[in-house]
C-alpha cells in the first residue's frame, strides 16, 4: 500500500504557512486587527520571559542652549523593563494509520486534511480569542496574559508581571463606567468620547473599540434616526454596514466580560512571538510528522505559537466597564 505521509506532510505545512493564519484572523477580530496594524513582533525565544521596555514617564530632555554652553547628555530614565511571562501553546493534528491507509487517492487525502485542519482552525480561533481577551488564568495560568489582565475594571488592585499596581500609576490603564442614566446605552457614546480623549496622546488616538455583541448592538441602536446616510458623518454610527466611532472600527468578540468595551491602540500593544520576522507572517509554527509507534498507530503534527502579549505604554489603552 502506498505510504502517503510525504503528501500529507507537504500539504499540512503549506496550509500552516498561509491559509491557517488567514482563516484564524477572519474569526478573531482582535487578532486580525493586531496583525493588520503591525502588532505582531519578533521575540528571540531566549529565557522564560518576554521583556518589554515600558514607558513610565516622559522626562524633560530638552535643553535651552546658550552661546558656547556645554550640551548636557541625559540618560534615558523614563522606561522600565517589564518581564511578561512567556507561554507556549500547541494544537495537535493527528491522523491514524487506518485513516492514512484508507484514503489512498489524492482527492480522499485532501478531503481528510480539509476536515482535520478545519477542526484545528476553529479550535485555535476560539482558544486564541479567549486568551487575547482573557486575564491569563485559564488552564492553570499556562496561557498568555490578555487584555483583561492589562485592563481590569479596578486599576489600583493586585499586581501585573510582579509589579504592584496601586503604587505604580504608569502600569495602570484608564477605565470609566458606562452605566445608563435613564435608558439603555444613553451614556455609551459620551463615555466613548471621554475615554477616547483620555487615551489620546497628541495625534495618536485609539484605533479599535472592542466589545460584546450586546453593547455592539446597543451602539448600533443609537444610529437609528441620528443622521441620514448622505454625508461622511453617517459613517460614524455605522451606515456603511460596519460600525465605527470617529472613523475607527467598533467590533465585538465572543469572550469579553459583559458590559465591557476595550479601547485599543496598536502603538502600545505587541504580540511577540518566537522567530517571527514580519507582522504579516504567521506566528504559528508546525513541527512533525511524528510517528507515534509503538504506543499508537498514528502520525502527528504539532501546530504551536510561543511568546507573550505585551504593552509598552499602558496609558494609551483603556476600557469602559459596567455598560448598561
């Protein structure tokens, strides 16, 4: 019987380099935004931590220079090196000897692989979204820190990467409440405006508003009757089919805490992955095939990603919580 392992291997590897990452992005809005905005970045894979230089304060570097006055060279003392915990995540792709031998034609092998890759793809998309939006406590804390770890409702409690938040304002991200006054979501747009202005630094403004489906639909509801879709301003509340605020996308995810909206800036966030050369590349790597004999009559490939989600300026990301 023909051993088609080489064909399986080449097909899986080709898909892992292209279609896999593209399809993950289609299903995970936060990850897709990070990839398109250049947030995926290199990490050399050394050590147990992913170090990021975080901006603590903006020191006064300017010196007014008089005639023949000596220039005073000041050291860079406005940053802190923060160690984000490195994590490794794996997704196995397993094909038994029976499945391999029972799909000898090229067409059957491709159908088999499409099904297996679809399952891994859907599972990885779900897992990755949960992780990016989470607080890093899933699976016994073996996943990467996510947005909920960076931007909890209360910013002055607990620690982040071993740093006490109450006594280190530079690692706190602005948050405000979006509780309604009289009618559902009647304060939402005003709160979005406030948090946007708070997070704005010069001309660097938030670029993504990520929330729950319920809040997303509440924001969509505010569009009705506000403007007729004949001017550019109509786009601000979604008449073009995709919701925006001040021209920036408003999207929803499946694993965001109820009543929460993250307000994000690609200038601050980085997903640092081992060996990644370009943000457009896939952070996922593929290893194998591994012959599981003698314990199992199967062949396996391991899809993996290794690194950490980091932030280099916490004052540029924030959230609205308790939205009703």
